[in-house]
């Protein structure tokens, strides 16, 4: 309960210039958790203590606490301000030079979008350059199609990078820089078994090659570059501090032998740079001014700083944001590849996945992803991705443009014996008025059958219902009877157990439905009848009333977007 109270206090503080009001927090807590009223006496000191604690936090820390402990509150904090990322320090007159650095193991997913959007937001603010640097120095983990898929994903996100750099085209630069480090005694090349290297590093002890002359290490380096060693026989190391309190920062491997062919370079190279080496070299040569990435890279940043220091390079400004855990999403590239191969997934855009291709197929607007990550901010606190909040952003963007139609899930057809014609004029868009013929769905219902969702049939069989925009009906077993367009005394007799104002309004179809399936992100499929008029709006997200938002892909299949 304390975590919820703290989130409520943070919410209140955000509404009042960063300072929570004790009485307001008490009222809000009891309002949201009325069952706690009986415990109010014991809660008072807790709330008072929490308010004092919260009032010492920054606004970003408050938002992170809400996001972590009570994310539902965030949906309504948008009135506080249109969230703005904090300014970056030391921005010159020419703007910033920033980078996006994905690996081409597959397309981008919802987690990668954070890195892309945050960097792009600063590039938009300050101008300069936004470099897409594809880090392809691990040939065993490259999906050849990913080079283009990554670019397409970024364009869909409206991330407009200015330069494209591919690391496998820059090996000569990496080789030259490694040679220079060896020459000045800041790197060495070793044939000592890696197990011994790791054990001695853990103990803070050097291996033999560390203390050998630059000339001896250069000789091994030249042999390594031309491919005279086999995989696992040799590696190049950057010196750091063997007494560093964090063993992960101590001497780190910068090059290793790779015997797998590269999709772009074939067998041209054998000595491949490790990430920490190629990243540091590229960040310098590309003129990076600011680097924004997850705090899981904090140790990597410390390693890379050694290279900057040895070469007397100016270091960029580093900003590390907290980890975002994304639950209920399949993101791991190796699992997706395996699933595609064995038929578990239809492709990179399978609705069950968390790739941007899958979100696009489901009908999400990329602006919703941008708004979510801007609202989440760039704080260092770890958070959990809230699908509910993300859905709320998307709903606000697409609702006004989403045509309304009916989908009858698991339909039950009822006999409709009626002499005459009933007409229904149903708004196509929420703002449509009944005088606007272009935005109405006009239907005529005659004797035949009316289809209802099985869930509605089971719930309301034997009761009075209102079929939306058509009239009042009585469901009676396998039949459905029309009672009238408005409530009268005859109709009221069919409604003994329910107040007149509480007659359920349900959706229906009659002669205007086509078989249709909706693919859902949990892997299930809903089958039923779709209002035929919906096919006039293909590849568009529809609000299927009382069901949810669905992207209509073709005349047979749609993808569920969200409720």
C-alpha cells in the first residue's frame, strides 16, 4: 500500500508544481481505495511521511515512481504539461551529432524504439546530425534483410537519420587505431588461453603478453590481421586498470578471430573488433557530441573512456537511461528466427510479436510510440512498459478517424419473422450526424435472420434488448421479435427485471455480414461476421463496436489492435 500512496503523492505533486499536499493525498487515497477508510488512523502517519519524502524528489523521479508502481495514474497527468525532455548540456551552435546503433540481427522492436525516439527528439530540437550506424561486427548473428528493415522501421517511426554508416565497411580504421594503441603500449595481443586470461584478470594479475614490448605485440597483431591464427588462438586486449574495483572494467578484449563469412564482406576479414572498441573509435571519427543509451551500457562507457583517454580524444557527453522491462511481448531475435523457421510465427510481422513490423500490422500509429516514450522520460529509474498507457495514447490518436462497424464474434443466427421493412442509419464516424448521408451506414432489415454474438445471446435470451440504431427486440430461443422503436407499455411488460433506462444495447447484423477472422496478439483467433461495408476501408483501423480496434487487412482477415 505504501507504494500506491507514494505514487498518489507523486501524482499530486506533479499537479502542484512539484509539491504534494498532505490533505489532498489523503482524500485521493481514500477515494481510490475506499476499503482503507477503516485503517485511516494508521495510514495518516504513513501518508505524512511519504509526502515529505516525495517533496524532495525531482519531477522525473516522480514520473518514474508512478510508471513503476501505479501507471494508471499517468494517463491523466498529461494536463500538467506536454512532456518535454530535459535540455542537453554543451550544445554548440552547429547542434548535436548523435547516433542510433542497432545490430542487424533482425528488425527493430518496441524496446529499440525508445533509443531511436529519444535521440531523434534531441536531433529535432537542436539540429546537426543523426547517424544510423549499423553495428555488424558479429557475422554469426546477422540477418541480411535487417539492413533494410531497420531503415524502414526508422522511417515508419518518423526518425529521419541524416547519415548511414555500416561498421563492416570501416575495418581499416579499426585496424589502424588498434595498431596505434599497441605502439604506445596501451594494448597487447595474446595467445595465452582465454580461461587463464580471465582468471588472472579476476585476480588482478597480468598475463605474459601484457608486459611484452610493443614490437613483440605488433608482430602478433600483423599475423592476426592477415589470418595466420585460427579462431580462439589469439585475441587483442586494451589495457585498463587491473586493480579496478569492477573486474568487468579491467583489461578487455578488443579483437578476436572470426571464421564465419560476413554477409557483406565474405571472408575478407578474420580479425573482428569487439563492440567496445569499434564503438569508441566510431564515436570519435564520426564526431559524436552526445550519446544517449541504456544504463546497462554504463560499464561499456567506462571501458570506452580508456580509449578516448589514450588517444587524447574529446569525449562525448554520456546520458544513461533506466531499463524498461516489456512484459507480454516476444522480442528476442533468436527466438523469433527459430519460430519463423518452424512455422510458429508467420514472419517478422506476426501479431504475436513485439516488433515494429508487428505493431504496424496491428494498426498502431507510430506517434503513439513517440508520445509514450517522451512521457516516460529519460530518467535512470528502471520501469515497466505499460501497454494500457500505450493503448490510451494510440486510442486518442486514432479514435476520431476510425470508422465504426459491427463484428459478430461467434455468431448465433435467430429467425426474424416480420412483415415490413426496418431501417437503420448508423454513424460511420463518431462525429457523424444523421443529416450527413456520406457518413452513415444505411441498412434495411426484412424477414429472415438476425445474427447476434453468442455471448449476448447466452446472456440476454428471454429478455428485452435494444439492437443498436434499429429498435427494441425480445430474444426468445431461436427467434427474435421486434417490439418497437421506442419504449411503450407493451414493451415494458417484457422488461420486468431491469429498469427501463438499463435495457442493454447490443450490436447485430442481418444479411450484411461476411465471414471474417481476427488475429490476436495472444495467438488466438476470433471468428465471426464482419459488416460488409467495412471492406470499403481496407488497411484501416476500425472500431468494431463493443469489441475493440482492429486493422482490416483484407476481405477475410484483420489484426486486433487493442481494446
